[in-house]
């Protein structure tokens, strides 16, 4: 298996794409934060009411799904809180990989010159 990496448009283009992804991750996280704030505002008013139907909805909304350790409502809030983080981490990892690639490329070219 080859360990050769072919970056058709070069490492600078890959790094540029990673930076664009990072920007989108921040924007996505911000939008998710706004959605979360709206959900919290609505939840605070208990719009489902206190009748039997409302209580049934609330129990369902706050129940712990099978295979989970947190209520659905909490999982939703957690996911919205962390929205964008995975994309941000991915872009950081791409940037680190490009930097390592370029560093290795420079080291190898210096070694070739010294042969």
C-alpha cells in the first residue's frame, strides 16, 4: 500500500478548504445556539399545558430513550450546544495534517539535497 499523498491542488488549497470549513463550523454553532435559546424559551413556558395530553407529551419529551442515559430533551440540548464542534475539530485536524505533510516534505527535500 502506497503512503504517497496526492493533493491535486496542493496543500495550500487543502488548508484553505479547512479554514472555510472552520468558518462554517462557527456559523453553524452560532445558528444552533440561537435555535437552542428559542427551545429553552419555549420550554420555560411549558406550552404543552397541564392537562392529560400535555402531561403525556412532557413525560415523553423528558423520558430516557432505550439505550441512552439521558432524556431526549437533554440530548437535544447537548447536541445543539456542541453543534459545530465536530466540524471545527475536523478542520483543525486537516490543518494539522497539512502542516505535518508540508514539514515532512521540507525535511525530505533537505535530506535528498544532502545525499
